[in-house]
């Protein structure tokens, strides 16, 4: 990119892409939300996540409530929209399960099913306790 005064400016990647690439999306076949965070598989990783990433003074099981709320909202959506909410079993091919639902689909578009392929693992947790003198809760 030239300024006309003999100087050359470097173009940003965003400006080059915006001038040369067009992104169009006509249909979504499926959407996967895959999350694997090995550091959160151990107590130290969970503690660091809440202390330094989320900036809490200490790690507590109560800090998991927003994640639980998300799952509850997803369940409410599935119930309101009459969409199947299923837990995929280990070793079961998700595409095979989806194909069965796709054959029975009576509309052209929409949410077909919501599946959860979460694997069980041991995790760190705290309990909510009450102080003997103040009756206030603490982790």
C-alpha cells in the first residue's frame, strides 16, 4: 500500500481479507461444541482457573453455578421446543444416532436434537458449610 509520498504502509491482515474473501453460509449441518481442557482435570488447574482466570479470592464449588445454569437453560429450551435431549453413550457414533432422527424429521429446518457426550471424570468440589457462631455459609 503506497501513500504517494514514497512511503509504503503494510496492510493489515483484516483489510486484505475483507477486500478479497467473502464468507457465505447457506446451511449448517451440525454444530459441535467440543471442550477439552486437560488443566481442569486436576484440583490445581480448577483452583487456578477460578483464582486467576475468573479472579475470585478462592476456589469454590459455588462458582460452578453459572455452568449449571447454562445446562438448565439448554434443558428448558429442549423442553419448550420439543427437541430430544440425549446423553450419548461412550463408543456410540453420534452420526448414526443423528441419522435416525433425521429420517423422522418432518420440517425442513430447525434443531434436530441436542446431545451431550460428556465423559465422566473425577473433579475437585467443595461443600457449603455453616459457621457455628455466625451461621454464615462458607466453602
